[in-house]
C-alpha cells in the first residue's frame, strides 16, 4: 500500500530525515506540536500495531528512546510525549504505523488531555476479567 510516508521514503516528497535503517525511518513532522516534533515510521506500510511484527515494534521503541535522549540533550526539553494513534478513530491520519515524539517544556501551554470516564460499582472488576492477557 502506498502512503505519504512511502512516498517520502522513496524521495518523491521532500522531508528532513533524522534516521533511516531497514526497519524504520525518522523525519521531522511538518506540522509540529513543538519544534523538533519527530516521527518514527515503519519502512513497511503496516497500518496498525496489530499488523506490525514484534521485532519492528521493539526496534521502534529502541529508536524512540534514542530520539528522546537527543531531544532532551539538543533542545533542552523537559519531557516528551510518545504517542501512537492506532486506527482512524484514534486520530491516525495516515494508515501507516508511526510514532510521534514531541518535545515538551514546562509552561509550554500545550495539552494532550483526554476526557476521562468513571466505572460504576463492580464494573472495573468486570473489565479486569474481560481484558486479561
């Protein structure tokens, strides 16, 4: 499946590459939450976590750890958000697995808050039984 990311990887769309290997590549996001916001993208166009081999997912997390270190050292950020939108309903805009790493700063005014729900009496235990893995 061809995506905007496969076009970037082939050089059909310009981008700023930060890393490239046989499993993943990393680029700067062109619409950053904060400057330095980067993406780690699977070389193969896996649409979601479920379709991606575990070795590739593990490699993505190794790269995420390295990227986090670089963002903290080079940009002086205080923290990072590490986010995967996994499926259209989660906000995934490109059906090609990618990880956002967003540099965050104390007082940057950016929020990524989700509206929270509460469980009724006994409901949390029911969910716990249902979701064991």
